[in-house]
């Protein structure tokens, strides 16, 4: 194996987490003890917001009226694609009941969660797509209470486009709260009276850390970090398109990794040459974010074969993975670690981020090794049940008694003994291991 790194990243996605962890832990504790008044104080201090926290129907109607019809059409287009894909996911999941032996039946049920909190990031961008991805998918899954929160633009509240999207997709209540205070409000049921069973949605490092610290008390979609892109390319790839797609994700923020793995030196070197110019052509603040991300988190690796390229890519386990290479079906069958896969030059991460249909809330920081992205299944509890006749106890209870005694669990064994004694009083059973 011959792997050469032509551009090495100075940092990794987990760089600088300790200070964030201390800050978030302190703030969560403060809000849990202080409740809604403390969350309101955080909204004033950290979000610059002293208006109502719960968005009123009148404010939602005003947001809808303020948006141009063409923009509402685009939002509805994206919502329709995401909803239809989620509906197909839901139909692919099934409940069942099976007779494992005469008189013994076991089954599986899919139960939607009662309350889900959807966090929609704010800040420098209006994340309409994130509103669509989280709320729509929860609604299709059948979640009873879908509560959304999003940070305000200073002095303005939640952007009108995000409000419209949240309402269109079916959010029951919308909170004007960002950051740790937003996550805390969703978790503890502040302002709504409905504590979340699960938290979903992307956010900055403080939001991600708050979700991580609360995991266990509440479910979370995944441990999320800065947005990532990985690209695999061979000699057929267009370096201009590769560079454009790398920069397209690097603008997310100064800590967004961008990785290129290629089997062609010319493609690698030309892509490296093109990226700085594409970054320089961006407006601020996008230019500064992309420049920092490429400088500190960009990496280009040259491999001898597609097998090596696949192995390197699986090691990254990128959130988004594009393949610009011949024989896309080979890559589809070979690659195993990614959040979402984009096969061929004709598709790109931006399509998936905004309106294509598959969900864009995806695992980062290597989590694609063990989990996929947000889907209908994340909002469904897969639970099991069983029922049986007395006659079916004859064999199962005896096996249970023997295995329980083998493990030293006498009380377990006696629950089986008692049923055998009651149902088959005239029969002898071997109950010792």
C-alpha cells in the first residue's frame, strides 16, 4: 500500500472541546436549577432577545405574508421531497408477529415518541433546510408533540423564512431560543410543559456539547460536530468541480473538515491549486470561514488504487461523501462508513443539504462508523412483546429454569418452576443444569 498525503490537516474535528464542555455543563446546571426565569435571562444576555419566547400564531401568519411567493414555492418544493422520502422510509419499516413454536408468539411494534425537540441553528445563516429536515421527519414518524426552537437574529426574532418552514412542516410550538438555553428548554419542557424524549438537529459546538451531556436523560439523534465533506476521485474527475464542492462545504465554518482522496496525482495537484482562488472569490464572512477551514482542516491524500482510496475514506467516515470516479456501483457496494453518499459529478452535497429528499442531519467526527443520519426510524421505538399458551410453557420454562440455575440465578429459575408446577402438576421436568 502506498498512500501519500499531499496536503495535511493541522487539526481534527475534536480539537478544542474541553473548554466548551466546562462552559456548557455550568450553563445547563444553572438553567435546570433556575428554570424559565434563568432561560429568559440567557435569551437576553446571549441572544439579545427580550421578546416573547413562544412564537404566536399571529407572528407565524405575519412571517408567511412577508415572504415572496417564489420563496414559499421553493420551501414547499424542499418540504415535499423530504416528506416523500421520509414516507418511503416509514413504509420500509414494519411491525410483525411470528409463531416461534406452537403456542408461543412474539412480535415487534413501532411506537412513535411522544415529544421531540427540534433545534434549528441560526446565527449567520437562515437554516431553512434544517427546519424542514427535522420537523418533517418527526411528523411523518407520528410524533405527537413536535417542538422547535431556533435562535433569533439580534432584535428581529427567528427569520421569517425559518418560521414559515417550521409551521409548514408541522411544528406544534416554536421557541425563540438559541444555544445551550434552547437545548435546555427543550429537554426540561420549559415554556411548553412537554419535556422532550429526544433532541434532534445540528448546531454549533455548544449545542452539540449540550446534547452530548444530556444524553441518557433524553435521547439524541447523534453526537454531531462541524459539517464535513469527503470526496473520492479518480482520473476522470473534473478538478474544478472537486474544488468547488470542497469550498462549498468549507464555508460552513472555520472548523469544517474537507478531505479529498484520489488515485490521480494530476487531479490532486490541480484541485489544490484551484481551491484558494474559489475561496478568495467568496463574500465575507464566507471567505474567512472557508479559508480557515481549508488551511487547518483540509487534507488531500493520493492512493495507488481504488481499494486504498476506499480504505482511507472509510477511515475518515465522513458526514458527506462524494464519489467522482468510474464504476459508481463498485463504490456503492464497497464503501461502508459515511453519513450520506453522493455518486457521480451530477449530484453534490448542496443538493442533499437543501432539497433533494434524503435527510441532511448526519453523523460527524467518525460517528458514521456506527450510525446513519436522521431518519423516520430515529423517532420510532422498536419494542417487542410475547404471548403464549400454557402448553407452550412445557419446553421453554424447563430450558429457562436450567439456564437460570447454570447462571446462579435461582429466583429466575423458580418463576419457571412455579409455572410448570401449576400447569403440569402431574409431570416431572429436568430443572437442573
